[in-house]
């Protein structure tokens, strides 16, 4: 084998694999080797390529960081580290076991940075693989499938838990972290490795206290959804103690008081409270291993834990007998009732209730949707359904059961209080409670063991019935491990949905029943498609079909659909040519979170029909003519407008009328936009559209008989393939893709400057 000279590391890396893979694993795709943002893991070998290795120690330290990342992700750590000098055709061997202490550290920043000061032991082997002997030895190394064992700690336990549940889909939490300290003695994988016996050392911790802040993340996938997450970051927990102290200050002189947390988890809300306040706490958690940690951490300090001691029958399929806060047995718990029924005792509830959505994809994949909805058959749910003041989606959130039951079963005196963490929708849109608001904070949901930046409210409510239309929250983010106040956020109540105020429910004498219907991407749906509820109609005055679901922005793209024909699920209405302009603000408002992603906005700002009367008055007077055309321009250029032009299976041609393509004659949109007084930004948008249209007309995919909108161009013409070497997208029409990107950027500023303020003025956004 002759030495080659490579200009780039990528070129040399690919040549190396092309040379050696046929001898190691000829059918192994390169993507499988390069799956972890390093230069490759092949069998039990981590490979690191350099054009020239000038510092072996630095290159080795880079590999140690890669192995650290694999350990944290719950991936086996290869036994061999091979540093490859491409232009010298030399491979240097190190054993990962010799650097285990460093592999078990956590690193931040780029793996290739700040490595020059690392001091390593000498390499264990050097192989000149341009020579036959060196190549032969290297091939034997690359065939080795050995891995080193690592120690489990709080940095990697979640990764290994996820890997365990993937490997054993039927496993439960006890199968992973079970111990022999309680009455239920299941020894889990971490203490007696079986699935991972080649990869991890047995965890020698007697209990699971080391993982106290991660216990919710160690549940199996289904249990996470069943129980919801109620972890609270310590900084936020401590901040909410201000509300707790304010509640304690309301306790009448001479009264005893209790602080009840029915979903305490491992007690992270209470851990940093002083002992005097802890002595008033009554805590419970329904998950068995969290209960054991809770007992160990706070059992000696609090007034009561449910149940107070573990019995032989405490463990029930991973849960704690008697600790289900939604059961009648819990509500009738004699210890708790003794305090609740005592007029000389003030009741304070302080909790972060679980959030669970049992229609999630995880449940459906496991065919466990019905089983995981058992809380919907709980005693509290049945009692809640008898409350004539409630309706709508209020029953879909597990957390709402805790909030409603707090006021219904526990709070009874004017000085009782409830401090509760939850998204604001229970008060803002669902009207679950009408009580005295005493103070509240807004926190960033990102830090509650989720990946979503959104607003979580922690509010101090009194027992007094009070109807409010607006409250204010001090917003606190966590920046560099410090609590930072960002702003004061108003939260205004939503009283009506778009569907009640704006949906066009008219019928026309010339409406014709029958026709086709659409998928959410605008393509024609099959007549045999499941879940079809729409009864399609056709009329020359129909432009399209608009769906806007709900008030919140939890899933913004799945809650708005704009299609040329009726959407299959029938949750919208047909746009008619005589008033469609007045309906487009709903579509514009539905894109708010797409262009405003700050954590303070999601879950706080919602869609509302409360300003309908004012809007309709001003729209009919002509006052909003120019703004409505701005909304039309935005709609024509926004990617979530999934209207397409196509030949339907019914023999009809369906044309996209809400687009700017006038190649085949003016559209309704282009006609109405002629009266828009265009400013510089609007002129730029039209100019970019012209560039885009000219570009698509040069492509093979372009069909001259179609009238194109932005989304149809994106879906059918702005195509790409994945580069086999880099894994990156390679667009087939760069000019088309560039024009689309430019329009998107221009549209964001245009939307926030020209459209959003008026959406708030007329309470489309609130």
C-alpha cells in the first residue's frame, strides 16, 4: 500500500475506510460508523484522524472527550483508541481503560479545544499501515469488539436508563434501579448488570439518593407519560419559597398549619426549607423508588409521609399503595383529614403537579393508551365531571385534577392557600378556578427536565372566590446557574375561541355536496382514509379551507391548516371569496410562536376571539383595509399555507388562489393585493417572489399549468439529497432554495412589525 497525500482530513478518512472496511465489515454503512459526531467507532475502536499528528497528547485528549460523551449517552465505551496520521500512514494505539478516570469526567465546549496541556502515557502500539505487516496488525485491531466497563453516576445514569428501556422494552423502573433496602427487593440492572454486563460496573450505592434529582427521568418511557414530570429546579423551588412564606404569614395567630404536597417526588420542592417549616409538611409521591428516596432524605424532618412506613404491600406494580392523590382513599386519609377538618389548623398546599398527555405517540406505539389513561377513571376525575362550572378541554390535563381537587377537598377557610406550578392555561383559557390571586412568578419550563422553552406559572392563590381578567407575573430565567429577573409579564384571560367568534358557518343555496378532501400537507386524501369527518362541498366562491385549533400554541404547526379543499378532520371552515380577507388574521395569529420563540411567550400568549365585535366593526368600516392586505401578503408567503394547485381524482382542477403566481392569470390574492400601498419591505417581498418564480421556471420539476404557492414550491421543487460523505442536505436548485430562505427572513421582520401589533390590538393574540 503506497502512502497517499491528502489535502483534507475528510478525504483521507474516507480513503481509509474504503481501504480497510472490506476486510472488517464490508456491508457496514459509513453512517453507522460516524453516528456520534466523532471520526468513527468501528467495533471496539474509537478512531481519530488527523492529516498530521503534531501532538499525540492533544489528539488523545480529544478522544477521551468523545468517550466521555458516549458514556453520558449510555453507549458502550470502546476499549481501543486509534489515532490515525493520514499523510504519514501511521496508527497509534492507546487503551481506554488506562484513562477511565478522565473518561468519567464531564467536559463542555468543543472536543478539539484546550487539549494541548494534557499529559498522557506513551502509546502502546504504532502501526505503519502503508506496509503489509502494519496493515495486517491494524486489521486485527479493527476486528476487536472489546469495550471497557464504566462506573454509573448522576451524569450518565439517564443515558443508560434510556438504553436499557430500548434494549428491554417491557422493563420497568424496578428492573433498572431496584435495590434490596425496602420490603420490595427487586435487584435492578445497575446493581447486578445483565444486559450491560460487558459495559458497566455494578453500582454499589445502597440506595438511589445519588439520583434524587433524576428519578423522574429514570422511569421507563410509558411510566414517564403515565406519571408526568414534577421535577422542580432548585433555584425555582427556592424562589417559590417566597410565596410559601407569604402563605404562612396568612395563618391566623394561634393556628397550627400544615403544608401538603401530594406529588412531592423526591422532595425537591421542600429540601432547602428550614427545619421549622419542614416540621409542618405532609408529603407523598405515588412512585415507589421516589418514595424510598423521599423517606431517606426528609422522613425525619417532616410531620408525615404517606404512608409513614413501608409495609409488605406498599409496593404495587412500581407505585405506592395509598399514595394516589386522585383516589378516594387518599382524600379520606385519616392523618390528613385530621388536620383538614380541624378549624384551628390552616391548610397550605404547595406542589408541582404532574403533567401527562396519554394520547402521546409513546403510548400508541406500546398499545398502552387505555392503560395509561387510568387517571381518567379516578375518583377525583369522576367528582370533577360533576362540577357544572367546568367544560371543554379542562379534563384532558392530569395537572388540572390536582388543582381542582385542592380547592374542592382541602381548602376551606379564608386564610388557606395554594401555591401551584402549572402552565397558565388552567386559569387563562380553561377557567378551572376563580380565586384570589395573591402573587406569582413565571419560570422557564426548559429547566424542568424538558426540552421546551415555555412559561410555567407558580401562583399563590387564596381561597376567596374572585373573578379576575388579568394578573401579572415576575418572570425569572436561569442564566449561568443564577436566577435572573427578565420582566413583568401580564397574563390576560381568554373568554372565546376563534371557532365561536370567527368561523364562517354560512351555507349557500348553490353549495354542492360531495368532492374530495385534503391531508394536512394539502395533497388529496384517499377516500378510504381513517378518521375522516368532513362532508366536502364545492362552490365557485370557495377559495380554501382553514383550521385553527384551540387557544394555546403547544403544537403550533399541528393546530393550523390552510388547504385548497376541506381538511379530512373537519375542524375548520371553508374560506369564501366575499369575506376571506377578514378571516386571514386568524391564520396570521396562529404563526405567532413560530416567529416569537422566547420562553416568556409560549404557553402565556394564546389565541382569542374576544375582540371580535371591535374587529368586525372596524373591518366593515374600511379602517383595516390596508392591514388586511398585509395579512394577505403574509399568508401568501408563509410556509404553513399548504394550499396547492392540482388535478383532483374527481376530474376537477383545483387552483391555489391565495398565492402570487400570475403565470396563468391573476389569482384572487394578486387581484386584492393591487390595492396594497407597498412600502420598501413589501416591495422587497414582491421582488423576491419574482426571483423565486423565475428560478422555479428553470427547473425540470416545474409544471407550467400549475399555479404555485410557497409551500408547493418547497415540497415539490426545492428538493435535496443527503450527501453520503457529510450527511448534509445538498439542494438540487440552489437559487430556488436561496430565494425561499430570503423570503422567510424578510417575512419574519415584516410579520412582527406590520401584523403582530394589530393582532394584539384586536385580541386575536392575548
